[in-house]
C-alpha cells in the first residue's frame, strides 16, 4: 500500500510540473495565418484575440470592402481555431493516463465520463470557388444590406403675409 501511495504521489508531482510547463507554453501560444489570396495576414494570441492584422499594399484595389471584411473574419477564425488546437495538444499528454477514482478506491464510482475529451478544433473547408478555380476575388456573394429609409421631406414654412399684425409677444415665429 505504501509503495502504491508513493507511486501515486510521484505521478502527481510529475503531472503537476507538466501542467505548470504546459500552462506556461499555452500562455505563449500564437498562430500566424494568412488568406489564400495573400491579402490578409493575422497573428492570434493565446486567448484567441487578434494580436496583429496586416493587409497587402494592394488589398483595397483587389477586392471590395465587404469581401475584405469577410476575409479578415475567416482568417481570424482560422487562427483562433489553430491556437485552441495547439493548446489542446499541449494539455493532452497531461490528461492521458490519469487513474480513475474507481481504480484508486475500491467501490468508488467512476469519474471517467465526467471529464469530456479534448475536442479537435478543425474548421470545415468552405466550398466557394477560389480565384485559381475561376472564382472572382471581386465578386461579392453576400446579400447586400437593405437600403436605409428615405429621410422625411423637409417641412416648408408658409410665407408670412405683410398684412399680418405684429406679434403681441416678444416671441416670434423665428423667421
């Protein structure tokens, strides 16, 4: 029993050190992603936040603002998924091989089903044609937003008659 406890304590200390190292590495994890057409390049930080965004010098000439915004969103989403996957890969060795409570204590319930497995963070490929496949980088497939309502016509004040009496108050109509 003492040997088993010593082994468990050694494993716990080793896994604690691994966890500390993995957390430090995860805090420094970044992903650098660029769009297939080379117009957008982004760096994503460990928290999934956008750390740096760069455009090619001719990005505004080669595409529309709406398409460029869509490209930025796609690149940032891909980078965020890459960061999540890198962090999951760092943490996976730590969670593998952990003994279950039922293995340690006779008659105890199993906790294996309570901890979800680390998911794979993979984005599905878009089925839109690329520039190389004959698709246009200038075409905007998004539905345009509805036009704003027309402003109400400006009210025109009727002209003032010269025969009208002067106001009986110091307040005037503002003419």
